[in-house]
């Protein structure tokens, strides 16, 4: 089994992915952490020094590498499903979960830790919210192609048992 978690920046994909992986006994990989390890630098510096094109190409390479692993959960960057044929790769090799969190919650999270998010550095919480709305409008059609939607609209806590049930139901229906 392989599960990809997609969604907006700051939606909690890594946190959710780690907890889900631990609860169902799968390995966990964070695509951004894989990129940083491979490049020997933080993503914001990679984008600043080598450009977004280089970053997206590296992201694609790391996704292809991760897609060859089994029995794992992979947390993807917010833009991963939007570029190249990344979403097709994910859907062909695993189950794609869209973690959909309220943009207001995400804006608060990002405002508290802007340094990790190059897209939002130097912006106020209000400006972050506006930028999130722009990004969401561009990406939601890609996110909506996920196999499973987890609406985490009102809280930072997700009950795992309904998520696991959705994964199992989807997995059974796919294997029929």
C-alpha cells in the first residue's frame, strides 16, 4: 500500500501523515524533507538560489523515487500535484488523499512560522490569506482529483478511524 497526501501549504500534511503512518504501521516520507536532504539545503534557499524550475524538477525526481517504494505514506508539497504529470504518477502508484483545511486556519499557522514557507515571507496574516485564496483557486481542480477527500475544515485534529475506513474501502473497490 502506498498513500500520497496532498493539499495546500500549511494544511498539516506532514503531521497528519506521520500520525497516520504510525497508526497503520507504514513508513513515512516527506517529499520536502527528501528534497532538502538531496540538495543539502532548505527549500526556501533552493528556490532562491537555483530557481523554482530547478526545485520543481528535483521535486519530480524525488516523487518518482518515492513512487517506487512500497508500504508507505508520502506527504507531498502543496504544489506537487500541479506540476508535470505528478498527479498521474501518484494516482497510478497509490492512493491520493486530499487533506482540505480551512484557509483561515492555514493563514494563522503560516503567520506563526513564515520562515519555512518561501511563498509567504514578509506578508501579514491578511496578505497570507489573500495569497492562499489565489493559490487555492489555481490548485483546487488538481486537488479535487484525489481518490479520498478529508475535509478538515474546522479543526487541527483529525479522527483517524474514519480516515482508515475510507482508505480500506477505496483500496477494496480499486482491487475488485
